[in-house]
């Protein structure tokens, strides 16, 4: 009996010990993991701090290098500026400022060779250089106005501004390029009477023709060919073919209209107009006359009305004062004033 009691007590004690151990194990395990986690976190934090310090040191080192580089460039720029200041005093202060501004923009690429180039650019150009520059400038290509032989000044002694051109051209359409388009731009006649477009050529006339057909005009005035001169150059056969195609299209689309084709006006600045071909438009006007005769179209010659003071600065287009005179000349030749 006593042995049984001892055995039971021993088992109970062992059970209690086991229970205590089991209860304590998760706690110790958690504490162990927490300790390891704290150590790991400290280690990681230390590594991160070290990495940040290294990055900061690198950044600071890079910044220091950039500062040193800028300082060196500033020294180079100062040295170059000093050399430029030694250029002879004949230079204008504006030219010196421009040269120094250019140096500041490309300071990293500046070398002793660049200094010499910049210095030479700020030196006054020679007379020969200035003359070559004037030759290259299209605005200096202006040539004397030459009126074709036999051309009539229909506006001589006439007050061309006394006529009501809106009424005179009420049943007419004017087709062509920018010179003809200016009739609408200057509001000399109704815009509905003008289908002309800037840059128009003989090959691109269909859109204007569509508009003209819709208007059903009694008279059609054409001013085409000036833009084509630059394209065909001295290929007169091509100019002839294309002008013939133009007249053929107009006659086919507007069979009941009276058609009048204008000769090309002189140009006093062939450089801006497009080329040396514009110095002498006589061959092209002769072709226009011949093609008009072939297609039985009335050719109008208003070249005699052109005056030097009518030209815009480009030496090709005309000021407002030209257009009443041109309208009078066309109307007179076409019999619209009688």
C-alpha cells in the first residue's frame, strides 16, 4: 500500500515537472527567437548605416569632383575672356559680348584653337569679305526694270481709281498665282471673283477650275506661268506643253466663257524669285503668245503698265497701287469698259 502511494506521488511529481517544462518551452523559444531577431535587426541596421555612409561619402566625393571640374572650367573661361579682351579696339562691344556668350555656352569644349577662331570672328571683316556677303544676299540681286519692247502703258494719263471694278468684273473669274490672288487680298474686287492661290502652277489648276465652273463666269482671266519658270528653267518645250495643257483644260471645262491669258510681268529681283531665268522672261512670254494663238485664246499684254515704285521689297510681287491699273488694263483690252 505504501509503495503504491509512493509510486503515485512520484508519477505526480514527474507530471508536474513535465507540465512546467512544457509551459516554459514556448516562452523560452519565443524569447530565443526574439533575441535572434533583435540581433539580426541590429546587424541589418548597422549594415544599412554603413551602406548609407558609403553612399554619402561617394556622393560627397562626386560633388567635390563636380565642383573641382566647374572651378577648372571657370578658370579656363576666365583665361579665354582675358585673351578676347586683348582683341583690337576696332571691334564693337556688341561683338565682344556675343563672342563671350558663345564661349560660356560651350565652355567644356573650349580649346586654344576655339579661342583663335572666336577671336578671328570678332575681328572686323575685310572689304572683300563684305563685298562677297553682298553678292550672296538675295535682296541685293535687284536689277533695273526693263519693259518689253512694244509693250503699251494703258494706264498712262488715266485715273484708274475712278472705275468700279467690282461691277466691271462681276461676271468674271480671275485664276492664277499669288500675284492674281492679291486682287482679293487688297479687296480691289470681290473675293468671289478670284480663285487664284499662292504658289499655284499650271500643273495644279484643277481645284481652281472646279471653283470657277461652279461660279459660271462669262469671262475668265488667267495669270499662270511665273511659278513654273523656276521648275522648268530653260526647258521651253516643256513650258509650251504645260501651258497648252492649261488652256486646253480651261476651254474644256468652261466652253462658253471668254478666256484671256496674261503675259508674265517683269521681275526686278530674280534672286528672291528663284533663279537667273527670271532676269529675262521674254522667251516664256513669246511661248504664251504662240500657245494662245494655237488655242484661239486672247492674250493680254499689260507688261507696259509696270513701274519701279509698284514693286514690293521682294522685287517680284506688287503693292496695292498696281492692282487698279492692272484691272483697268485687262478690262480695256478685253472690251469690258465699252
